[in-house]
């Protein structure tokens, strides 16, 4: 008879705004990298506390997955920066003032 009131899931709001000018950097990817790094630190804290083998292994896997995500984000940011430098070089080659 005493039904529990369901609590809505917390939704994370993204405070970073996409300015749609991703030539050399992306604020959203930088924010994602920061959040993934925070999760790795959180999992590392759990690992320091947890001594139950099954949970410890599971959390270690979660931490490794987040670390891989960070590397993928870094690769994408580097790719964007390289692409921006190439575009800058192409644009400057057509600049009449540079002749």
C-alpha cells in the first residue's frame, strides 16, 4: 500500500556551448575530455578502496575504457588542429599580400 515515489534520473546538463567554429579546437571535445578524465580519477579512487576481486576487476575495466575514450578524443582534437593548419596553408598560398 505504501508505494514509493519514483525519483527521476538526474540528467547531466552540458554547459559548454558549441560555437560551430571547429577549425582548430572544439570546446565540446575539450569538455568531454575533462569529464572522462574526472571519471578515470573517480574509478581510481574506487579501486583504491575496493578489495573485492570481481568488483575491482570490473571497475578497472571501466577505467581502462574511459582512458581509451580520452585517447580517442585527443586523436580527434589533433586531427582537427592538423586539418586547420593545412587549410591555413592553402588559404595563405592564395593570399596576394604574401607575394
